[in-house]
């Protein structure tokens, strides 16, 4: 199960290494990090992770939300949702 978590980080309080470590500590695999926007003090990033089940997903998201200062979870998407954006799913025979 793949999940994309958009976070906003205060670069003076937390770094991406801490986020990567946190993801690993909760038994999830870090797949990709995409920088969406960045200033000298803040960055918005999409963090793609692979989790074995929904319980692991919830643990990772909760841990990100509980990170001491500097991290705000803005949005969570799964891969299936993103594939279906903008149109209907069709099956042609």
C-alpha cells in the first residue's frame, strides 16, 4: 500500500533526515521525496511511503503530527485515489 503525505516543515526546527528516520522507525519504507515549494525557512514536501497495512499508515501519520515543532501534515493521498483523479475508471473488453 502506497501513501503520499504532504507535509510543511519549519527548516529551523526539523530536517528531512529526522522525518526519514521517523518513517523507518514505524516500519514503513520511504519511496520518494518531492519538493513542492521551498523558502529559506519552510518547505512543503510530498513524502511517498510504502506501508504493509492501514495500521502502519496511521502510526506514521500520527508520529508525524506529534513531531516536536516544525511539522504540519497538510494532506494524505493514496495511490489509487491519485490514479482516479480527473476521470472515471473504465474497463473495456
